[in-house]
C-alpha cells in the first residue's frame, strides 16, 4: 500500500529509520544510502554485465564483472552475494529505531507484536506473489529475500523487545544450533546418486570430509523442504531446489538481522561520537569477518550463501558492518549527501524498488525498444546492446523513484 507522509513525519517501518528521542527527526541518510546501494545492485541485473565475459573471454575485467554480478556456485562470496544479507541486516538496523519510536509513543507490547505479525505475513505473501508471476498457479516458495525476512521478522521483534544482551545470546545460539543441525545430520549412503537431487556426480563444488555435511541438496534443510513444500499444491512434487536454496535458511538469516539490530542500537546511542561509532563498526566487521573466514579455513563450516551457513552469517555480517561504517562516515559524519543522493532516492523506497525490478522493468525495456527502435541501443556494437537498453531502463526506474521521493510518496509494509 502507498502512503504519502511529510518529511518531518517519523516512520516506523522497514524503510524509515529514525534517530531516537526525537518527535520530528530527519531520516538517517546513511541507512537509506546503504539500502539504496544494495537495491541498485539488484536492479542493475538488467544491465546483463555478466554477458560481457562470453563476448570477451580473454578480458580479466569482463571476467571480474561476471563474478561480481552473479552468485557463486557454492563456497565463496561475490559482491552480488552481499545483496540479500545486506538487505536483511538493514531490517535489523531499522528495527532498532522503529522500536524506540514506538516506545516513545507509548505503544504497548501487544500492539507492537500484532503489527510485527501482520508485517511478516505481508512480506511472505508479497514474496510468494512475485515468485508466482508468469506461472500457471501459485508457486509456494520460501527461500527468496522477502519471504526469508518475513519468516524471521516476528522472532526478530520478540528478541528486539527483550534486553539488549538477549540479541547477543540469541545470535550465538542460532549459529551454534544451526551448525549442529547440519553437522549431526547423517551423510548420504555410499554410492548415493547425486543426480537424483539435481547435482552432477562430477560437479566441481562437491565437498570432502567433514564439510560434506554442507553439500548441495543432501543436507537437513533440503530434507525439510521435501516435506514442507509438498504440503502445498504444486505443478509437480518438489524434489530439490536447483540452486540448493532452502526454506530453513530463514533461521540463520534471523542471526543476520540480529547483527543489524545490534548495529542499529549502537547507531541509536547518540552519546557516541561519529569517529568512535565508525571505529566500533569497523571492529565488529573485522571480528565477524575473521571468525567466518576461520571457520571456513579450518573446514569446520564452509562459507556458503545458498544455504546460509553460520560461517556465511559471520563473513557476510563482517561486510555489512564495514559497509554501514562507510556510509555512516560518508553521510552522517562527513555530510556527503549530494554525492550519495541517487542512492538515497532508491533506498528511501526500497520496497517499491524491489517490486519494480521484479515486475515493470521488462515492460519498460520493451517499450523503450518499441518507441526508440532497436538501433538506438546498437550504437556501441552488439556486445553492448543489452547494457545500453538496461541502463536506459534503470534510468527510467530511478526517475520514477525520484518523482516519488520529491512528492514524499513512500511505499511501505
């Protein structure tokens, strides 16, 4: 639903973080800019930059662009892989400010929890709706960004209402418990045919030794989905997810959101100087990243985004803390607002940005080609046609978001 709000009106949703103890506070631009950066990475898929690697196989730059504009096959991390953890992390950051605002308005706990439950259902429903577009029937899936956040949002709020140390304890318990779930799950029997779960026997990313507990489509999250997803009406029975993604990833995703909640509480502490705050975020980035890397290096838990391993929570969490520090320094301290304004426009309407990228982006591209002709996007040669068309589409979407921003129209859930 769309709501028009004044710029001085405090917001208490996923998209509008606030300084605490202010009745009419301005938006925390660092969070909007960071969220805008994340959404831009997602929207920029329409540029098809990864296609340049096929056109110029000997170009190291094109190979680098391909790596960072696509998801890694299993172990590792690209820039593109940081989209979902960043978005989830920022949900936690924003919740810290939202709860402070609600308490300042003396909203009771019951009202907060009812609102959280409603928001969770909306996010799950929107995620399923977007995944069901262009299908013959509703496609019940729970591994995409919106449904994962929706599944974890209510427990996030519950923990957010508790004392601050509960967030730390909950994060640790989630990481340890989820690690144990995979580590204790029995491995496939000798001679198991991996093709039956959509994994070629010669797939180069199959793991060895203890790490085999986190192999693709032979883990407890996959087993859960073979039961859970087949409860719903489907075009055909669920056997496996081709990408290895799983519903249960919402549990460690909750840990990512809790890291964001912790960071948001730090930002809400206005007695902390900007330089000290940046230092605190950078130290957290170093500790989380180092722990995540160490777990992978010691072969105790591989860094896999597709099943959101505990080591992935820590590794990606380190990057989230680092990026938040960069944006906090740049906007909230150095006040480079104009430089980051294009990102703020996107981040201020992140839900709208997400939906536009999933729905109207192809329609915009089709009409650009229809009205301006295909030759308009061929001036740089065949390899760059998709990039020019994608760039024009991206500009059109940004102009729509800019109009919404200027007219104070924000889509929120």
